[in-house]
C-alpha cells in the first residue's frame, strides 16, 4: 500500500498537467492489472458489508463516492431518507492476496456520508475518528492492541481439534495452513504479532500489534474478512460467537490500551516510581473506564450469547475492578519489559463487538476519567471467584450486567453513552438489539424442549 501511494505521489510530483488522487490511484491499479476493487464498511452492529466494482468504474467511485440504500443497512437511514454515499479511504487500499490473475482484486475501506461532503454521524468509523480527535485535543494519542479469539469448526459444527492452550501443532498440514493464513493476513495489512491455540478445543487467538485506533479497528475487520474467506477453502467454519460450546471457555477480544503524551513524547501510562509502574494519568484513565463500564458493556458485549461467556469459572471477568496479574479482574496491568510497553488490558469485550464502537467507548471513557481526574480504587490481586457476596460488598466491587437486557437498559439510560453516541446512534443500537432480544424471547430452544416437554 505504501509503495502504491508513493508511486501516485511521484506521478503527481512530475506530472505536466493536473491530476486528481482518484486519477492517479486508478491508473496505478490499472498498471498493476487490477481487474476489480471491493469496498468494505460495517453496519452499526459490526457486520461487514461489501460492494464490488470493475476497474472501469473505480475512478468515478473514488471521485464522487458510491451511492447505496441506507435503509437496507442496520442503523443507517429510514426509507424516507435512504440515499447515502460510501467514500473510499485510499489510505486503506491493499491488494487481496488470494484473488490474483484475471480476478486480481484490490480492497478499500469506506466511510459513510449523507452526501458527497457531509459525514454520517452514525457511522461507527466516523465516531472513532471523532473520539481520537477529542483525545488529541487533550494532548494525547492513543494506542490499542486487540487479541482476537475465534473457533474453527468442521461442517458439523464440532471443533476441528481437541488441543488445549499453547499445544504444539504436530499435524504438518495444519502447520502449513496456519503459516499460509499468517502470510495472507500480513498481505492484507494485518500486523500479526502472535498466533496460537487457546484453551478450548478448536479455539485460536490472533494478536494484532498495537497502533492508532482507526488503523487497528480496520485491521480487526480485515482479519475477520480474511479468516471467513480463507477458512472456507480449508473446509472449516470460523465463528466469532463468544460462547459456541457449552462447558468450554468462550472467545474474547481483549483490548490492550495506553496513551502517548504528544508534548513530552513519552508513554503517558508510565511512572518509574509507582509500584505498578503506572502513572497517575494511567490510573485516572482506568478509573474512567471502570466508572462508565455498566453503561457501555452492551457495546463491548453486544449479543445474547455474550453473557453466557461472562460467568465464573471460564477466565472471563465479571467484576468491575482492576489488578496487575489478576486475570479475574476486568482490567489488568500486564508485565512490561520497558517504559514504552506499560499498558492496561480490558478483558471483557468479545469478538462480536463492532471494533469501531468498542474502541470509541473504551477510549472516551478513559479520557473522561483523565479530564475529571477520577481516582482509581485499590487494585485487587486475589481471585475474585473466591470472594463471597459480603466480601464483594465490603470491597465495593460491582458486577457487569448479567444479560443483554440489563446491559441495554444501562446503555439507554447512560448520559455518558448519549454524549458518546448521540441520540440517533444510541436509539438505533438499542432498538436493533431489543428486536434481537424479542426474537430470542419468543423462540423455543432445544434446551427448553429437553427440560420441559
């Protein structure tokens, strides 16, 4: 991607007549014999949407955007005002590694606009950009690094293996598949830091190296897109469902986060004199996240199934507190090898969340804590699963919402969520999720048949 844009800029510098970026990008794609360009965006709930254009029509799409029916996309528009525009982000351009030859295809991510010039306030990607700009006004830049967990299943929805955490992969065919997958992910611009087997059968984790929020949220979307595309070729199903298997650990999307002081040019979370190497700003940021957590949990854990993962006994946090090496705490401080790597880790989000919304909620809650100089409670280092109800009360430790209905109630009544999302986006999210709840509550499950029939 950098080489492609560099080529465009070189062409622009030495051009003898005026060219637009759209002209140059399109010409460079043609020079690389790209035949198609696919444009991706997400709806409010994080579902990936796509439109494919032949190369002959790409220049006009880059210049004027791509018109679409917003009323058919969850959280976008109503029937009376349905015309909307996708504006491709040329900085997100990459060539899809597995579509080559006569089907050579490039990819771009898009922002949603009301017209050619006005961004749509309900676009999750636009929302994250707005939050990042707000943090910049406080003199900081933020870094996030997600750990994306998922299950690989066979065609009968059974795990493809019975391996456990960090088990060595001795099936050579599987090793080659994993290595090929990492090559493809890196070819898509996903900065893969680690890939390994997780605790449950068939469960894997993909760690993405930290970076600025928009770029990393884009990489989460591209990682999902790649996994869903490639695993079909191997005869596997990939699922980001938080709890696909009973009596097994569920899948999370832990988010590592920190602030960079843009004036002092240093990690704003680091303090060499602190017992945890954590600065006052870092503690205020954590305090802000903890304070707003009841109201934003629905954005981080947005499905009915999410709350079947958030139960004791499966390494998932349910108590709103922080600690250092304590994996039962909602936020922990991982071991840091140097000042730049001091960070915190939020452990409740799951991979069904929209990464743009999740990052926006986390970062705005944190910077709100810094702005209001909130005091962090004392860290908890004991396993919270051994605490009695009385101990939890005495320590003033509360729990995450127990189900989606409670989480949605908190979200709908949170002034902070209103300031984050705005009334339209907030109402759209709550309405869509309440429809999901209604559909679930009016169906009859296999468990009910077995239990009551």
